[in-house]
């Protein structure tokens, strides 16, 4: 009797320590997020003043160079448009350097080359000063103190805000895993409390178990059990909500202050954050399943022959529709593109001298092409998997099923990333990306002058939507069966 009572008290103490640790981590993370949120909000207000100041300075310099084509500072140097103008000058200043390199090769145009170089250096000095002053607009004061002394350290608030979401993902993962442990302790405590009815001291045992496991087991209805509140669940749930709000706010402030968000699908801050969250989610789901397996080991459900055949026909149907959608329109706008156009190399639309214009920005098209090829290979693997199933080749089926299962996760990530990319172009281009039109010139260079239209010049067509839906459907089927699907009955 005493041994069982000690176990119950020990489990209750472990649960209580886990709750305190989760609440402490949540509270500390929220405080850090709120501090960085405040620094970013104040910094953005100061940075706007810096944008306006240097926008006016650059316009004044340009008006001195070309008085006949004077530009109005009141028109361009608004709080919303000042940074766009400054970043536009940064790009055009790069063209001055390209022009100087071209003219310096001709000795007869040496004077013109030197003039371009002087203009480039003058603007470069202004832009460097602008970058330094704008970076200083995001100070983050951190106070370090000891028993006998203290000091303040000023950090780069913008850099801290960029790194903080990744740190929050790690801490949040630790909190969730601690929650899995807490649930495991509670289940063990419930099993001990449930075996104490014959001893007549159940109320005492519930009291020893504190408020963690005494309620909900003998309720009359399931609905009544679900509406019961416990102090730790209410506290942690409220902190989760506050964490989500502060995390989203900091992330939005960081993303809204970055330039050239849509110059790349892979090498961008939104993709890095999405990929990190996606990887953390996969590991958390697997960890949660492992904790559940400790208490409820269920045998693999055997399917009927009809269910087996229906699933196979659905899979082959989705694969066939996915391949057929490659012949349908995928994008319309600056050009009319079908699905197979994203599998082949681009052809130039126009060429003026050595300058080649493509339907899509070449760097973006390379990334799009890699994604489409990967998704097509995934669909092809699903079709091969069905063929091996019907032929009854179990050894080959296991290899293909595991490869299909592993490929499904990158396909889902790439699909979500592209949807996020298009959402930024469609709804956040004017606010989140200071210069969406600058990607027109992202591949322009002196050696290989080429450029193309950014993706915000296109609208997705029904063929692309159909292909995306087929990929999602095949992914769900691969997750439903897992890496070792059951064989045909």
C-alpha cells in the first residue's frame, strides 16, 4: 500500500515540475518576443525617417547631375515609397559600374568612363552611410548585471529579430516534448488511481495526485469531460495563445522590413523559416506517436480486397490526372505557359543585340523547373508503386513505397513554399517587398545580359491547380499507408 502511495506522490511531483518548467519557458520566451517586438516597432518608425532623409539626399544629387529632368522629392520620398526609391537607386548605381567597365575598354571614351565612375562612387558613399544609419535604427538594449556591477549591451535589433523565430521554434519544440512527458506521467497516475477503488481510499489517493488526474475519469458523458478545466491546462493554453500572437507579430515585422523577398524561391528568409517549421513539425509528430505507442499498441489494420483495389485505382487515377495536367495551361499573363514548359529549357522571347528577354526570370525559372521535375518524379513513383502492387512484387513494392513515402515530404514542403511565395507576390508585394520590379534585372550583367518577367506578372491557371491537388492527394495516400504498406489480401 505504501509503495503504491509513494509512486502516486512521485508521479504527481514529476507532473508539477514539468508544468512549472513549461510555464517558465513559455513566459521567458514571450518576454523576449515582446522586447524584440517593441524594438522592431520603434526601429521601423526611426528607419522610415532615415529612408526619407536619404531619399531626399539622393534626389538632390540626381537633380544636380541632370537639372533638366528634375525629380520631385515630395512625390517619391513618402513614408511608404522612400525606401523603394533608395533601393532602386542602388540597382541603377550598379548599372553605372557596368557602364564604366564597358567604356573603360575603349580608350576614346575614357573621359565618359571616369565620369560614370565618379557618379558611382558618390552614390555608393551615400548608400553605405544609409545602410549604417538604418541598421543603427534598430537598437536592442540588454542589461547585464552581477552582484557588484552592471552594464548595458546594445545589440543589432534587426539581426536579433531575424534569428529569434528560429530560436523560438526550438524552445517551442522542447515545451511540446515536455507536454508529451507530462501526458505520459498523467496516464501512469490515472492507471494507479483507477486500481484503488477496492481499497476504499480513492479520495485520499486523488488528493495525493493533486489536481492533475483526479477529474474526468468517471464523468457521465464525454462532452462533460471535455469542458472540464484544470489550472495547468488553462494557464498553458493562455500562454500558447500569447506566444502565437507575439511570434506572428515579430515574424511579420521582420519579413515586412526585408528587401527582395521574391528574388528566389529557396534562398530567402520565408523559405528558411518555413523549412525549419516543417522539419520541426515532422519530428514532433513522430515523437508524439512514439509516446502514444508506449500506452496503446494497436495491430495494423487489415484491409479488405475491395478497399485495397479502390485505393489503388484512386492512386493511379490521381497519377494519370497529374500527368495529363502537364498539357493544360499553368500560367497566363506576360506569356501563356503550359505545364510541360516548366520541364523544358526556356526560349528567349526577344533579343536586342546581346540582351535576351525570357518569359520568366531565368534564376526563378531554374528553381521552378527543379520543383516541377521533382513533383513529376514523385507522381511517376506513385504510378510504379501501383504497378508493383498489382503484380504482387513485394520486395520491389517495399523499396518503391519507402521512396514514395520519403519523397512525399519534400513535395509537400515545396508546394507550401510556392503557395507562400505567390501569396507574398499577390497580397504583400507592395508592403513586404520594397522593390518587386527590381527582379526584372536580377540576372543582368555585362557578360551575359539576360532578364525575364517576375512571377507577379502571371496568374496561375487551372492546370497548375489540378496538378497541385493531385500532388496533395498522392501525398495523403503515401502518409496513410506509410513506408511499409500492407500487401494485397
